[in-house]
């Protein structure tokens, strides 16, 4: 599983990386602009991300805008579900406006921080990213 972790907080990025690294390659982005650049660069190499863990509150480009950009990049390249990246929003924001907005922008899941390992793995398994074998 190839994952892009996007969060402006270094501690949050490192925690997510520690949780997900045993299951495959993790790329890290500290802000929205960096995330979009990384996603586009990997798409150009035909090296698709399976999973994107995306914070909402970041300086500059928000997670909502990153999600819109990711879906636009995929569409430009003819990538649609089920081949499209699965996006889990990981945010401290728990209000309905942000949660519903995320799903409107085509995320697959929304986890409230602090994200628990079991919660993250359960959500990834629901998204059918093939982690069950890695957990046995």
C-alpha cells in the first residue's frame, strides 16, 4: 500500500507514518501545495497512491482544496474509482459542515484526531486496501 500523509503538524505526520509504514511506502507532505505537487508527480510517473491521509486545517491550501485538486488530477488522467486513491480526512474538526464538506468533495472516510491505530486500521480495512493479510 502506497500512502500520502498530509499534515502541517510534524508530530501528527510522524505518528501516522509510524502507524502506516509497516504496510508500505509512505510519502509525507507538510502543506497543501506540497501534497498537490507530490500527488501530481507520482501520477506523471504512473505511480498511484492507494491511500491519502489528509488534514483539513493547514496554512495556505486547505485539506478541502487539496482533496478537490487530487480528484481533478485523477480525472485529468482518466483515473476513476475503484483505481482512484482512497482519501481519509484526519482532522480535529468534528463539525458537520467540515465532515459533510469532505464527503461532498469525495473523501471515503473521516477520522477525528487524535487518530487511534485500531480506528485507522479498521477504516482502511473497510476501504478494502488489502491490509488484512498484513495484520495476520
